[in-house]
């Protein structure tokens, strides 16, 4: 499966934690395609500490992802996918 780039980007400092939620109401169930954090900096490390998929009655699917910068430098990141941990 090819990676799916979302255009959702940011920077996280060492030890920083990012939580991201996405609702698939009215869209195809593609959350699994975007549910991964991609570090751009050489030496960057992002550890996924939570992934969630919830079927909300009458609403659709809700996804969640929390990741932490466990490296020693600030890291630029993007949400990309192609699978889950």
C-alpha cells in the first residue's frame, strides 16, 4: 500500500507529545491510510504510543493517534500512512 500524505505537518521538541484525531463522517473509511507519524529530520525518532479506531453510531469512524518524540532533537513531522503499527 502506498503512503498517503495528508498535508498535516508540524514540529515537536524532544519529549513532546502530539495527539491527532480525525473523523471519517461522510468520507471513505481511509483513516488507516493516514495513521502514522513520519519524522523528516535525519536522526529524528517518533514513537506511536496510542492508535484508536472507533465506530460511532450514526456518525462514522473516528481515528486517534498519539506519538512522542523520543529523540534528542526537535523533529519536523507529517501525518502519513500506508498502515498501522
